[in-house]
């Protein structure tokens, strides 16, 4: 009888990169505030786009009241780039929202090799895209991830690439402020999740 074939060598198991609270806390601590991050692009001429978007995205009185009413602390870190138009749009929208509430602590990270430990597990559709933002509770427990363009931006791109028939929804009256509304909706959704969290209600006695 022929000798039994040796069992195939087991492939080494590569542990997954865990984006847990300790990891996200460390990346958050490495992040920059809005002004410091935008300043990184000044030498390459990227700042005007961010300043333009910031000027277009002032919150309405109703939006300010909504954000001012947030009752839970939340951490947000945005992996992005100063060169990217959608990054400027989302980044400026996030900054406007964060300015309206002391409950929001917002940081920005440049998509660069030094942050490969965050970039690699943040792939979207097998690609390294920006912006990608992580929403966290006060203790850095991960809550939500918002990646790449918002719905209204994808609708606009689909109309141009595929034709009007591909997007039944009407175009927004103001495409820039439509993104603000979409980003604000995610902030509100996360805030309500945190406010209703049994874990946090027990912690805060409310």
C-alpha cells in the first residue's frame, strides 16, 4: 500500500486588526483639530477649497438648536486628505457641527503611511478611500463608521455617469448643503443611540 499523503500544512492564521476602544483612543489622540489639519494643505494650495466649503456650511438656527441639545459626549475621528474635494466638503460640515456642541470632540488624521494600521482595515469595496469617519462613545467604544461620499453625492455622480434615468430622486436645491444635512443626520443618529444606550444610562443614572 502506498504511504498516506501528508496532511497539508495549515495556513498561518493572521489575527484581524481590531478597531476596539483602546485602538481608536490611540488614533484619536494622534489626530489634529480642524485648523491644524487644514493648515497641512496650505503649502500645496489645498486650503481655499476647505475655506470655501466652511463658508457655505453655516448651520441654520434650527440645526444649531438640534446640535446644542445633544446630551452625550461623543468622539469622532476622520481619516481624510487635504487634497480631496469630498473630504473638504464632509470635513467642513463636520467641523461646523462640532462647533455647535461642546459634546462633540472631533479630530482629523491624514491618510498617510504612518496611519496604515487604520487605513488597511478601513477599506471600502477593496479600495483605500477617503473620507472615512469613526463615531465613538465618550469612552471610545465604536458606534458607527461613515465612509466615502454621502448619498446625494453618489446620486449626482450617477446622474452624470449613467444618465438621469438611473436616479429617480430629484437633485437637491443646494448640493453642498445637502451633504451637511446628511452628515448632521449621522451625528444625530449616533447621539440618539448613545442617549438611549442602556450601558450609558446606567453609568450616568439617567
